[in-house]
């Protein structure tokens, strides 16, 4: 993806999740500038850590003693709990010159799990502050350390490449010298030449699929970027298989049982179904409840939510069919469902009179 697309993806991940994006790109392509611009777009403070220049003490602080207890002073760059929302940019992660520096930052780039907060040794980062990483690809062109599988598995790899149109817009916005702009327009091949294909050898793991799930639930990406984003988590082969399977599933109608038992998982798919698939779902719901009209409270609520999601005509038609099933009719006539059902029942009554 290009820098503009990278910024779009970063904004989604940093504002909607606690995951750690890692921007991978060759020198000069604009990784750091893109991260800074993304921070400005979402109104976040920006703190840069040049890890190639840092030692462990710069990260975890200097130890000091209070009576018999050892503590570590908070680093000067650490954003306080009451500071404005901040993005901490761990730049040149794989240029850390000392192995213990890389080991120290490992904990910090790991996304917090469940109700915990991101930590660095004894320091706890407020949940409103986020972390982003950037690296050069380990393709032999750079003096970088190899990142192990455990560390890579904790980040979302975002591969960014040279793109003339993206550079030209930036050059125009920044009022670059006209001669430079015109020359590159004539010879776009004289921008940074792409290096070897960037591939961090990502592989599917349980943690990786959890991150994919988080992104699909929380973020909205352009369809043409989904493959790149998921491949940066589970690898190319697994991403291709998953998206192909997802497309195939979308071509199948949602079943009544999926709606009754897992409405939140299929709600979006129901609303986006073609008319022919929506009709199949409609008929399956009527048939399913004719055969087994017994509903739990959760299933009642899911049924009403489904009815409420339908266009007006379909909603009336479904309610009319379901009122012929006594047990289901008793459910639909409950007062707490009036905001969804009452209009349909009144229209049916008018039709009958």
C-alpha cells in the first residue's frame, strides 16, 4: 500500500483498537512522516523513540531505593495519565543495538489483553495512549536485527511502498520546488526504487486470528486493502483462504438459526443481503418457527432485532406470517417490543378491517 493508504489504516487501528501496528518499508518512503501525519489527523500527541539510539535505562528508567524497596524512575518521554492522548512511535525497532534493549521493549509493543493495561517493566501506560512501530525490512539491505516469531506475532504488519501519485500530492501540499516536481513527473522512476519484496514470513497462530477478529469487528478498511492487512498478521496464504471463504459465505443466505442464536455476528450480513437471499432467510425464519416456536429470552430479542432491521414491507410481511404461530404471536405482542412490532400489527389490523 502507499503512504496515504497506510495513514488510513493506521488511523482505524489506533482509534478503534489496542493493537500495535508495525509499518514496514524501505528507506525514504515516508514511514515516519506518515505516522506523524496520522497522529495530527486524529489530534494525538506524538512521541518518537529512536530505539537504535537507546539503552535499557532509557526505556525502563534508572533504579533507585526507598528504604528496602527498589524502584525505577519514570522515563522523561513517558506520557502521564493526565496527558493528552498520545501515540508513542517505536521507530527503528529492529535497529536496537543491544539485545537487552529489544527484550525490554518486547513487553511494551505487546497489546494489552482483556482488562489489563500496556506496561514497560514497572510502568503502566494509560489505556488512552497507543503504540505504533516502524522498521526497515530485514532483506539484507539494512543493518537490522532479526525479530523473532514471538515478537512479530504481537504486531499487525503494514507494508508500505513507493507510489508516485502519493508523492506528487505530498510535494504539492508541501510546496516543493516546481522544478523538482516537474522533473519527477517526467521521470517517476527516479523516486526510490522498490527493494526486494517485503515479507516478514507471518504465519497463522491463535493470537494472530484473534487480532484479525478484532480488526473485523472494530475497523472499516477499503476492500482492496483487506488482503494486505490480514496477510500482515496471518500470512499471505491464510489471508487468501480466509477472504475467499468469507466471500463464499456471503453468497449463502443467513439461516434462521444463525439469527436466533448469533444475531450480532450476522446482523451486518443480513442487512447487506441481496433481495433473493433475503427472501430465503425470511422463509426459513417462518418455517423454523412453525416447526419449533419455543424461544429463549435471548432468541426473542434476536428475532425482534431481525424484524426491526428489515425494510418496512418485509417487516409487515414477516410479522403477519409470525402472528399465525400462537407461541410466537404471544412473544411479539409483549409491550417491550412495541417500538419494533406495533406499527406492523396496526398496519395488519387496518388491512383486515
